C-alpha cells in the first residue's frame, strides 16, 4: 500500500456556546492515499463538513481544534500559523464547495480567477498562466475554452460553473482535494458527469479526494473508501464494497437500509431505529373518525387537460414586446380515486408549477383542471373555498412552510378556523388530537416551529394538511430536504395516509427510487412537457422515451441486491 | 414571557454592557421628559415664575442680584436652564417619536402593499419612493415645513409648528420603512407558509397582517430605533435653523439656537447643557439601534 | 448597456418632471402671486389684467408646461423678498456652495472608504473598534453642533481660523472662487470639515458593513481556500464587490452634502445657496424655494445618472443584461 498523503489522527473540534461546550467533531481519524477517493458520509450535523474545514484551517471562530493531529505528506499541519495554513490551502490541499453559484466572484472573468490562482502557486508568466488555464478548462470539458475564458461566471450554467470550480481547485496541482457535497446543488444528469470528472481526475493526477456527502448513491458510484460519521464520531470505516456489502455497525446498517431501492417495490420503508428518534404515527386512531363517505362518481378524481403556464420573462409596456417563458406546456393526465400519481423530472421541468396550479396558487394560462367533475378554473369564490377544503399540500422545505411567528397549535388550527369546520371550543382539542396522531408530544401545541427538527416540522405540516380532512393531497418533494432516515419515516406516514384513509395523492419528486416506492403511476416531465405516463413498474422496467431511459441510467445505485436480501426487505 | 427571557436576543442583551447602559440612559431621559412638570424646579414658560434679575446666572454660583443658585445656570431671561432642558427634551422626544410612528405606519402599509400585491401598485409606490429618496430627508422635511408654513395663517403658525414638524419629518422618512418592509415581504411571500395560507383560502389582507407582518417586524424595529435618533437630530437641526419648534415651545434644537448667541460672550452654559443632553440622547438611541441590528441579524452571530 | 442608460435617463427626466410639478404647485397653491406682486392699492381690473398677463386664467396643465419652459430657460421669476430675478441671485451664490460641497465631498469619500475598509479588515483590532466608537458619536452629533464646536475651539479660543464668511474671493469670469486667496482657503477649512465629517462617518460605516457582508460570501471563502493572500482577497476580490452597492449610496450621499450645506452655511454664515434657501423658507419666498428645488434636483439627477453608469461599468451582470 502507498503512503497516505493526508492523515487525520484523533481530531476533535470544539465550539464553546452559552450552554456548554459542543463537540461537532470528536476523535475522528482517517487517511487518504494518492488517487483514492474517500467518501465521508453521514446525516446533517454529523460533523463531516466540519472535519474538512478543520483540515484546511477554515474553521469559523469560535470553533477550534482542541485535540488530534493532521499530517500532510509527512508534515504536521494543524499547528501551523495562519500564514502557513494559507500556503497549504489551495496549494497542496484544494477545496470544492457545494454551491457553484456562489463560489465564483461575479465581478471577475473565469479566466482572471484562474490565472490569478495559477500565477500565485506556480509562478508562471501571464501568457503561460493563460495557456495553462485554457488547458485546464479544456480538461474539465468546457466547450470553447478559449472563448469562455473571457466570460463572467453568470454566463455559465450550474454544472459548468462547478467544472470551473474544479479547474480552479486543480490550478496548483494539489495532492488532496476536499470536496464538500460537490453535486448536491446539481441535477442528476449533471451530477453524474461531475462525479465522473472527479473520479477521472483523481486517477489521472494521483490526487487524494475527500468527498463529503449525505448521499449513499454518490458513495456507491464514486468512492474507494468510506467513513461513516454519526454525531461527530466515526462509527465505521473501510472500503466501499465492504461498508455497503457487509456493514457491521447498527447505524450503518440502518442508514443503508433506509435508502429507497429502485429495483423492487416494498410495502414499507425500512426505518432507521438507531439513536432512538420518535417514529410514532397513530394511523388507526386517525382513520377511526375520518369521513371517507365521498368518492367521485367516475372513479377519476382529477383530470388535467392541456395545462399550460407561461411566466413573464422580460416585461415591456407593449404586449408584443413581452417575452414569456413556457414553464408548463400542454400537460394532460388524470388521477384516479385513491391513487398515488407521481411526477418526476429535473429542476426546471415544470413539475412544481403543475402542483401549484392544481393548488390554485398560480392562475392557469391554458387548459382545464377538473376535480370530481367540476372545473376549477372559473369557480366562484364559494366553490373555490369548498375545493380548497378538499385539497391540501405538503411542501418541500420544512423550514419555510411553517410561519415562524405562529405557535404550532395556531398553525394547525388555522384551516379549521378559516373554514369554520368546528366551533371555537372544539378547535383546541381537535388540534391536540391531530398533533398526537402524527407523533408529536402534547407540549408541541404551545411551541414554535424553530423548536422542532426537519422531520418533526414535516409532521406538523401533515397535521395541518389533514385538519380539513382533504380528499386530495399534493406532496411537492416532501422529503428532499430531509436526511434519509427521516425520509423513510415521512414516506411511511404518507403511505399510511393513502392506504388507511384512501387519500388520493400527487407526489412530486426528482428522486426516482422514492417515486418507485411511493407511486402507482408516474409521469415524466422535461422542459415543461409531459414525456410519458406509465404504471410505475412498467416505467422502470420498460421505459418508452429515451429521456426516461437516460434518467434511469444516471440514477445512482447502491449494490445489486441478492434475491435473499430482497426477500428480507420485503418482510 | 419566559420565552423572551430565555431567547438569544435577551441573552445577548444581558451580556452587553453597552446595550444595558444605552437602554437605561434612554429610559431615564424618556421618564424625565414625561415627568418634566414634576421634577423641574420651575415652569420656564410661566411668565409669573420668571425673574429677569436672575438672567445669566452661571451654574452653581449665586446670582449677583438675587443670590439664587441654579444647578445649570439661567439664560438671558432668567429661566432655569435645567428646567428648560427638561421641557425641551419633552418636545424633542414627542416630535421624534411621533414622526417615527407616522413614518413607520405609512412605510409598513405601503411596503407590505407593494411587496405583496406587486404589479402597478408596486411600480407606482416604489417609483414615488425612489423620487423622494433622490432628495435627502432633511431637505424634504424643510420643504414640507416651508410649504405648510405658507398655507397656515400667520396667527396659527406657532401653535401648529410642532404638528407641522411631525408631519414634515414623518413624511420625509417613510421611504426607509417602505423599502425595508417591501424587501422583507418579497422574501417572506415566496416562502411556503404563505402558499399554505393561500391554499387554506385566507384573504390577501389576512395573509399580509397575520402571516407576513409579524415576520418583517424585526428589521422594522431596527430601522425604527435608528430613525428615532435621526428624527431627533432632524428636529433639532430644523429648530436650530429656525424652521422648527418656535421660541414659545422650544425643543433642544431651539435652545441650542438661542444659546449660540451667547457662546461668544462667555455664557457657555446656555448652549452647552442642552447640546450635551441632545448628544447623550442621540448617542444612547443610536447605540441601542446599532446593537439591535447586530443582535437581530442572525448572520452576524 | 445602452438600453439600461436610456432607461435611467428616462427615469431622471421623470424625477425632474415630478420635482417641477412640486415646485410649480408651490407657486400655484402657496400664497397668491397677485397678492405678492401688487401692493395694497389695487383695483379689480389690475388683478384681472395681471391674471391674464401671467396666464393664471389658463388651465393647470398649460400653466405647468409654461412653467417648465420658463424654468428650462433659467427663468424662475422674481424673488418676493429681494425683488431681483431669482436666477441672478442663484448664480451669484452657487460658486460658494459648489466649492464647499466639492471639498467636503472629496474629503468624505476618500476618508470614508479608507476608514471603512480598514475597520472591516481589522474587525476585532483595537484601532478599528476605537474608530467605530468615535464614528457612532459622529453620527449622533448633529452637523450644526460640530460646527459650533469647531468655531468655539478654533475661532473663539485659539483664534486660528475665521468663524464666518468666505474670506476674499477672486472673480474668474462669472465664477467667484475662494481657492486662490489665503483668507479664502482658511475660511474654507472649518465649514468643509463640518460638512464632510458626518457624511464621512456614514460612508465609512456603510463601507464597513458591506465589506463584512462580502467577506462572508462563499466566493471569498473559496478565494481563501485557493490560497490567495489576504491582500489579494481583501483588496481585489472583496473591495470590488463592496463597491457595487456602496457606489449607489455614495451617490445619494453626495446629494445630501448639498442639502446639508444649508446647515453648515447657516452656522458659518457662508454666502451660498443654502443660506439663501433657509432665508427663503423663513420669509416664505416661494420663487426662491422653487428655483432652489429645481436647481438641486438637476444636480442630484446628474449625480445619480453618473453613479448608475459607473455601476454598470463595474458589474458585468448589468452590462450583459441587455
């Protein structure tokens, strides 16, 4: 085995707070060898990014290293002064951040930023540095590198910008690159390309890469070694095949189990029980007094015909000079009673816009939406109010979907009070009951949203959505902001709602494995158009359009499961 | 209430001597303004209580004719400077606070409206704000004052001066609030809790007041505090220039204007004490605003 | 870029039209010009004749257009108080104000930016904290008090500098300048400091907070992560990004220098347009008020237009937006 380029030994980081000392990283050790990619995986708050920042000396005060050592090419670097650390940063160790949109200075051309970095580290003349910069842009596969050299960051797309960021990281010929969630902000197709590029460059230039991620799929696709972190500590590490194939620690097992599988549909998601987070959801109690009497006559609850939405792109006084962007273009589908209908697509495909039009949050520019035989465009205020009572929505971001200045009790009570479904005195007990059913403690009623975790907030959202006993639930990426273990809980709750309460759902996601698990039928959207609609299993096994096939190919996969494992998971 | 005492903001307050000091000073000054009639030695505007013989008494020294002593001395007409400051403070604070309240109400209303409704409403309001912002607020206040003076009959001018002053400063300052509230409203409007409220069917007015307003109040609080300091200074400036509070109802600025005339002849106290009071007041409020901005801005922590 | 400038010019014209409307409304609704122009002994015929002569019987819009025409030719009528053409009085007074504003503007911008950058970079340093504390006193100290303080110290106590007036001036063409005589320069020192100090503290505090904001951005962190030296990060990457919002505000600040000149001119009895304006307000001399308003709005608009163009030159996102 080759000598490691970077060794982290027993590293501890402390942050003093007013409620005592908090240790986001505690006793972490791992090595990186040349040309090797080490994945550091864990849920949010596990301390994976903090470790990376500590290594390159970019900890924000008051956080500081209190214990441990960091060795780079046989030299101890954690005790260097600020100037010494700066010399190493960007020289021997380079960094790639998560968001390519904010990583580049908007006021300098891409070329200026590259040349500046190359000259600093390699001491080349301006013309040579420029040559080298163009070669680097070419290497990270930016087309027309010569012309794009003179362009500003805002003229590049997200994926292209992340390539520029990678080129910048390579400027100094580093021996280690720390990549902090480098593809999280990107679409799946772009993600795959960027990861491939990182893999290739690591091999070609014998650079050691620390790849920080929360995504098991990325780990499986890209890394050689894996370090699993939980609450600041390393729980398990080893080669990727070892960790994914035969995990030994309970947390790793539960983490892997919770990842939705695209291959086979399971009745429920395996839940992560590690760490004892609450998972209670009392569906039977909820189902007992749920009014299920209403079903639509035709069996089709929602019918969408030729739905179109245009957004003003560039305003002008003269209508003929206005430019529009068609976000949703002639989309038609229907959703049957009690069905879960999925919409998948990459960002900007228009799937959320469809959801918002159905929820009457956006006006419809063309086409019709028919709910239980009634067209929703052109409804009177009274009809609209009745319609709104029957539909509800769960939003993507649990941090913005609850009003931070309202108590949880008030939030859940609002739909009840607005639709005057219950008398004033009945509202309180009903809200407490709902909160209890979705698995929140009784004291939640008086608390405010910021006192809850992301998963708990989604439960509050669900309680609010269920308050009016709706028939149709729109879920817009309900779990994409959540850790995988919490995702499993929330998805199970949604499955329960559908099974026990007979709720009809529109489920929107960019995550194909999740869609496979959740939906009965799926529509694939691309650039505002509906590409195909199929039964879920048919879509995954016999995709009709080339775009769907492409999406399926790009989907990061964990290991191939054996027949026995599938059988295990089924039970 | 316990929630407040446990909050990070209160913790930051408790551990900041500057914040505590400036709040204490501000509260003391406000209290002494409110209770001026009780703690002042004389009512300086009651001609019966004045003795011209007491004029120009230096602080802490006995008057050459009457032998009376005054803490902070007397002015040319024998008015006790300490008492005139208390009454001046009253006018200054009343005008400052009222003007900020007026600006705040107008600004919040127009800001919420333009941020939430958008379209033509927004264009018109924000264009008007832009045009007004082109002109410094002190100048706008002077113009409003000048015009108002022009339309008020001469015999009412002094009486109306205070109200005109409030109107002038208030109208010159709403843009700050409107811009901040609009900006914050645009941010809040795009959040999903607003979508959730719309989905429930709440009316735009209910959403603006019940959902968005509470969430945009913390920047408003910061602006209000800083504006208060600015309004107090603006009032003093206008009064100093002779286009504000009249001599019959002097504010701190008017007192400084009067005092300026005696500075060169050696009666420094007539100017110095009102000036110090004004400085301490403005400084305390400014410090408070500065601290609030840092404490309420989560990015700085 | 071109369309951006055209748009801005359009907005400037709008601003001027609105100010013109305000100024004109002052004429029309505040005080009766007939009252002001004719004495006590007048007949109804006199009033009617003058009304027709002045076009006061015309509709509002017609009168407004006529006012704009006149204003564009520099004709603002006759001062009620001095009985001379307003334009003539303004032209006499303008050089004093412009010289004062220019000197203190340069002082405020140069010192403000330098101190702002310094306090942002040395965020936790003793000197930076001291400057910040002093600046807060500066913000709390009304301009007129600064002026009185300076006069008391340097004129009354020390007797070094004059406490009022402009000193000797030299006429060059129609422009009377105080830059060329010793007494003129001496007389300029105190008013310039008084006027510039407050603006300087504002600019400094603004530069500091904008720069701190920029220093927190990802691209600055990424620049540091690439190993760029503090000097390059602070002065190349951060400073340029800081200047984008700062330039806009500095434009507004320059406008307020002209407004705050009113206060400084009153304290120092500086014979500029500000002093003229404040006297006009006290005596409700509407033509002077209106003319002053129009004059400075032209100046503000010009400054803002300049700032916008500068802004577009710095920010490539605006340049290519068209």
